[in-house]
C-alpha cells in the first residue's frame, strides 16, 4: 500500500520526533526518579518538538515487561540497579510512530539488553513488504535464544493505525 506524500511526511515527522525523544530519554532517566516525572518529561518533550503523545508514556521496570502507565499521583520510583524500558508514541495528525529504549542500571543485565538490541537490529534488517509477521517473530526469537534467553511468549505487539 502506497501512502499519499502528505501522509508519508507525517509518518516521517512522527518518526523523527520519536527517535529524538528516545535518545533524550537515555539522558533523562535516572535511579530513584519518580516514574510519573519521567512520563511527564517524555510527553512534554514530544510536544515541544511539534508532536503529540500517541499514547501515555509507558515505563516498565524490571519484571514488568511492558505497558506500565503511571497513574495520576503515582508514587513509584525507578529503583536502584534496575532495568527500565521507556515506550514512546508520537503522532502527527493521528499518524503514529512507536519506539522504545531500555536503560540498564544493573551490570548483571547488560547482556540481556544487548540481546534485545541485537534482535531489533536483525528484525529491522529482515523487515520488507509482504513479510509474514510470524517470520519476523521467528527472527527475533532465534536471535534471543542464540544468546541464551527465552522470549516472553504471551506478549505481542499492537496496531498503530491512524
């Protein structure tokens, strides 16, 4: 499916903002930081760069694999020696870019983070039009398993339709 040029431009702008925010998150997140403060900073950055949050910023810590959304008045903080995944969504006129980054404050888990990054790199190298999602999932699973880890079996992606 080909997109009209104006729609493609909106996806590209959303993606550029999401990438810049993702890089800044690595500088912002810190141990003992209130999770809600991180979420507010991420969403403020998105707006300051000309986008809008596509969904609430998600900050998943340690055993929480994905999609923790900080509720109002959240008292949770980022613990010391933790692994923190920040999921960022940006939209321009409803056209969404979705990305995430992981910050590791515990050297014990750095190899796990590298395995996930390697799986992402291989997925990006593999993706192409008409590729079956199951094939893409297999590439990710094979990469993770080759590093001695087991992927989460009941956690899947989601649509990013307008």
